[in-house]
């Protein structure tokens, strides 16, 4: 029973619509009415700028970290490691991601869940998450496409779990594959725009681009 309550709590944490609340309270707009119409960090970068985009990304990431870490409230059942703990963390993390995508506090219209997924990975296996963050930042630096950076980070997560770390827990391996598939699936429109050359770049690393043009 307590596990179910924690799963529900994890969903509620994931449901916190960071970008929607910020856009409404501080800018008197609904972020979902602008840009791509998405309530995630990418669209916040595009519409409200890098300051608020960064804040939204960090908060959404922390939603995944906090929700996935709720297992610590049951030390009597879930020890420091083990299959049961891993499976419960996956359940908590997924609940928060579902909450982010379908937030109860924002008419079930949220973001794509990438930052929250990353927070979930950070809580479960920091070394893997940090490598994924490195891939994300590297791709973002060279392309300024958050969508492409998210896709590469998702694929990196799957490769790391399946082949580099060679995790043996079956559900963790299945989860890694599902993460990559879900990120690609939720970015179908972005992929289409990338292929057609119409995908918008986020307003960061502009100074680097200016230097390149001068050269």
C-alpha cells in the first residue's frame, strides 16, 4: 500500500508544470500557446530565453531525482542495492516522467519528459547520467538543437546500459531500450523539422556562432 502511495506521489511531483507556472505567473502567457506548443525546457529556451529555459530544465531534472529517490522512505524493505530496489526506482521514476508528460496540474498537457528522465537516471546511476549529460551538452554545443541533443542522450543511455556497463537486471535493460524508443517517438515532429531544415535553434552559444561567422 505504501508503495502505491509513493508511486502516486512521484506522479504528482512529476506533474509540477514548471514552464507553465513560470510563463503564467511571470509573463502572463501560457508557454503552450507559443513556439512548438510544448511545455518543456526546449520551448522555454525558445520562447522565454536561456535564463528561464535553464531554470525549467534544472527543476524538471530535479523532479526526476526527487521522485526516484522516494524509495529511501522504505529502508526496511529496500536496502542499498538489489533487484527489488532497482525495480521500485524504475517505477517511481516512470511515474514522475508520466506526470511530466501528462501533468494533473496543467490539464494533462506537459512536456516530453527528457529532463525528468535524466533526473531519474541521475538518481539511479549517476555515472551513466553524467555521461549522458556530457553527450547532450556536446551535441547542443555543436548544433544548438535541444531535440537532437535529447535524442543522442537517450541513445547514449541505452548503449551505456546494454553494452558499456552491461547491466544484468532484465527490467533495467528493457527500461533503457524503452527510454531510447520513447525519446525518438516523442521527437518525431522535431526529426521531421531537422530533416527539412526548419527546426529552431535555442538561443545559446550565440557568441560562438558569431565568432565562426567572423572567421
